[in-house]
C-alpha cells in the first residue's frame, strides 16, 4: 500500500477471476480517509498478503464507505463489510446481484450518492459504469471505461480498432465524458494502469481527444 497523493492511498492485487496478460494482471484499489470517514474505491484484498488488512487498518478512520464504479468491481466489498461494521456499499444497480448479503448495499446514481461524492452517467448507449468524484480529495475515479497506459489515459476498447469503432468513441462516447472536465477534480484515479495525479483534468482532456486504446489480454 502506498500514498500517491495527500490523503489518497492505493494498492494493487491480482484479480482471482480475470487474467488479461501483462496489462491488468494486477488491478488497483484506493483508500481516501478524511472528513471523519474513509472511502474505499473498488477494493480488492490481495490473497497472498497476510499483512494487508493490518495496513488498511492503519489508513481507515471512521465509518467506511465503499464506492463500486462498475458491477464487476464489487471485488472484496463483503470482506470490507465484515471487517468494518456499519460499512455501506454504493454501486450501480447491477452490482447488487454480486453480493450475497445485500443489507449494506445502496444504489449509486447521479441523484443518489453518499455526502461529498458525485457520480456520473457515461456512454451512449449508457454504460453500467459510474465514474465517481470524491470532493474532499478532488479525486475522480473510473472503472473500465478509461485506463492508464504508457501513453497516458486512454478510452479502453476491448475489440480491434477500425474506422467505425474509432468514430464511435470520438462521436458518441467522448462527448458523454467531456462534461466531467468542468467538475472540481485534480486527480484521475485508474483501477487499471497508472493514475494521473495532480494533472488529472489535463490528462482526461487529452484522453478524450486521442483515439481509443485496444487491449484484450
């Protein structure tokens, strides 16, 4: 676990169900303590790190709020609930079915968020992914739609690129993300690949102007 910005911690773990080769072999989770609570974004506990929970205990302060950016990223949310009583788990409606115990679940939407959090619909057609902004940390997090690459942030396409797909991302997808550029964030947190710390707005703007990035593992 490492601190990547003031009040923002991240860690990497191998996903037990998804093995996409070099890129994405280890996915990223985030912890943002502050304002009397701790927000965890897409938390996945490493299976081979016995000391992980003790490290997380040292970061967590106050009640825990889990934000799930996309249903597939429910990950270790239930283990978090078991360790930290009164945890709430917020995610898209389709995340609910991935939980055995749904008592802590709250549906996340632009008009239904924890205090100090903003959520955004993206995609045309609309995706079941909700980027989230934690206002206290000026941090915007994406699930799968945008990832970090060696060339910077990129819109992720999991099918080989052709003119039609490139046009789709430029004409239909990017415009749905562009309004977020007006929101108050400094950091763009990526659950796949490196994040953009401090220059998140500029990195996201460049991402939306660049062609999509293809990778399928």
